[in-house]
């Protein structure tokens, strides 16, 4: 089962995950997230869900924007959550729970904002995850996906695939003794939807006002969308 494989992979790399993210992306992931956060606006008493929260970096950023919002971080990997727990101890407005992004343990229309960063591509069923997000998002609420993407420029795409397919697993083996795990993470990136395909899938799920913001010549992209008010 793919979901068991995902859980095992992230449990294995949890201790080195933050360091490896910085090494592999040359800290670009921080820049992409900061650019994304500039278009997110939170109001007092908003309820926020950070899906596939991992070690909690985006969860913390969301909680820092407005100390009067409630932020829930959900992840499948108990080991990733253990790392996150050590990082969020000073935040009274953060709650971390273990759960499945495709079977969310929340009532309908529970959240004003839902985010997922570098996690959707690792899920066994993208559409089911989007359906669940749509269900628990409040009418008028915002959904934000930050994810790696395949560049449309053929030369950039070739360099992208060489780096992530050959060099990234070597870094994983050298720095984290996890070459096979990082090889699989590259495969999940390679096989993920294009920016346009993801937009179409979001649209067919019911989301509206979908906007794509590419990063670094298309190596990553943020999708912003809303749930209609009449739902």
C-alpha cells in the first residue's frame, strides 16, 4: 500500500528532514513559502488547518501571523510530528494531531483556511484529498497548495530532473543515509500533476478563483483557491 510506504519513508527521514530540505532546495523552500504567505490574510478567531504539516515550519508561520487564530497541524507520520512538537512548545494557538489527509477527522465547514505544503504529491489519491479539503473548508474559505512542479522550459526541466533524480538521492545518502527514500521523493515529484492539471483537478472538485503563482522558473508553484460561498 502506498500510504504505508509514505508513512515509513517520512518516519525514517524525520530527524534529518529540516536539514535536508535546506540542502536540497538551497533554502528556496523558505522563500517560496514566504512569497505564498504574503497573499494569505488571517482574521482573529480564524481556524486554520495545515495538512501534511511535517515538522511544523508552515504551521508555525501561520500561527505567527496572528496569535488570535487557531492552527491545527495534521500529519500521517508520528515521527515527523514528534519533531514538530519540540518546535511548537511556545505556541498556545497550535495543535498537532496525527491523521490521514484523505479521511480528515473534522466536521464539514470547520476551517477558514487550509494549507498543504509539499505534501499533496505524496498522497495515494490527489482527488480524494481535495474532496476532503473541500468538505471541511468553510464556504468562502481559502485553500492554498505549495508544491514542487515540473518546469515547462525543456532545458530547465532536464536540469531539474538530473538534479532531483541523480544528485538529490546522493545528498540523501551522504547527509542522512537515506538515499532510497530521497530517490522515491524525486519520483513523487516527477510523476506529479502539472500546474495546469492540478488547477483543472481543483476546479472539478468545486474550487473557484484559482490562481497559480510559479516559483523559480516553474520548479515549484502555489495554487490559491476558494470554496464558493453558496456551498
